[in-house]
C-alpha cells in the first residue's frame, strides 16, 4: 500500500514544480538578485543539490553537477550565475532521482530507520522523516525566492 507515500510524494512534486516555475518566472535581474544574504538562482541550485542529502545510499557522494559544493552550500558567491537552462537541467536530473527513490517505498517502510540519512545526520531518522524533510527543504527555498520575486515586482509562484 502506498497511500501515505503517495501523499508525501505529492508534497515533493509540488515543491519541484514551484522551483521550476521560479526558474521560468525570474527575469534576468531577479535571477541575479539577492534575497536576504543569498542569490535567487543559488537558492534553487542549493535546493536541487541537497536532494542528494536526503536520498543518497550509504557511502554515496553528493553531486554538485554544473557548479561546486561551495557554491551549492552558499560558501561562495560567483559574479556570474549558472544559467537558467543549466540549473533546470540539473534540477530535472535531481527530480528524476528523487522520484525513483520515492518509488521504492511502501507505507510500511515509513517508520523504518533510514540508514544512510541517519548516518549523515548522526542520529536515527525514519524514512517518513526523510521524505517530509526533503519536501520541507525544497519548500523553504521556494519561500525564500517567492519573497525575492515579490520584492522585485513579480508575483510569487506559491
């Protein structure tokens, strides 16, 4: 049975959809704009990069794709942003990986310990916590960028 997994997946799907809409809605100025301390485009890139944090198996290595870990983790702020097309392609790859990962769960798996994410967090976390954490992390960055869109005269996507 996958009733609960399907519901949790819908939260992830919604968050990915919002992030892709934010790529489409951003003017070039907004794409390069700062929202608080961080760059608009970097929020999206970071959200996609961190999918690996949630879904990688034990021993897996996070893939920064077209950029670097330091850029993905807000430790460097390049003068030239990654293009929308490159970030979108990277995001589509992460979305495909996340959906494939989610396909492997049944409702009965939600309370089981997720060994790989537990190892990364240095504490026991269940599969359900990991799935909800993935959706929550993606949505957090949607919220950050919706603020930047609105502050720059565009409607938000959420």
